[in-house]
């Protein structure tokens, strides 16, 4: 009888040890996936900040050519500041869209008003740098979305979804296109 009791106790200890090992492995997988997600989101932030950091150079270049509108410049400056403050995916998305709009309005207005500016070497270099940065932002967002998809699948699949819920792992948001991206532009030749 003592031998049977000892075997039962050892079997229970073995089952508990195996269960604890599996739970620890799943939990550690969630932690790794969450850190990859944070890293990917950080990369998006880095590229948005890089784009925002180009703005003072544009301002300095344009300043030599124009008496630009203060209100337009203020909008660009405020949009640039919001990029640095953005923490979540939705805040980064909103700040990026705000900066895109401000840059678009400002750059288009200035280049239309001062055609000689388009020929300035420094302006051209900054414009190329901004275009390259836009590509980096798009790539960082795409990479983030891939990591977010992997993370979301990991925490939603059975049976790991039970542990994810117990340990408080929540679904990650995706970067998405703004509503205007779904409307085809209208081109007219007047």
C-alpha cells in the first residue's frame, strides 16, 4: 500500500510539473510575442519621428525663398509635436495623418508660390529624403501589422486563448489606411 501511495503522489507531481512547464512555455511565448509587437510599434514611431525631424530643415530652406504663411507653418509645427507625443497605435496613426496633411498643404502651397524653390539643390535633397522616409514609414507599418497578426493569432487560438485571457494579454490594434484612401481620386483636365 505504501508503494502504491508513493506512485500516485509521484504521478501527481509529474503531471503538475508537466502542466507547469507547458503553462510557463505558453506564457513566455506570449511575452516574446508582445515584446516583438512593442518593438515593431517602436520602429513605426522612429520612422514617424524621422519624418517629423525633417520639417525644420524644410522650414530653413523655404525661409530663404519666401515670406511663408505663419498659420500654415504653425499647423506643421503642431503636427510635428503630436508625433513625438503619440504612444499607442491609434495615436501614432492620427499624428502621422495630421503631419501628412500639414506637410502636403504647406509644401504644395510654398512650391506653387515659389517655383524657383523646386530647383534648389537643398530642397530637392530634402524632398528625396522625405520620400524615402515615407517608404520607411510604410514598411514599418507593414512589418508592425505582420507582427500584430502573429501576436493576435497566438492569443486567440485555442487552448492558448484561455491562458492569454488569464494573464491579461489583449488583442493588438493594426495600422490601417484612413477613410480617404478608399475613395478614388477624381482627375479632371480643364
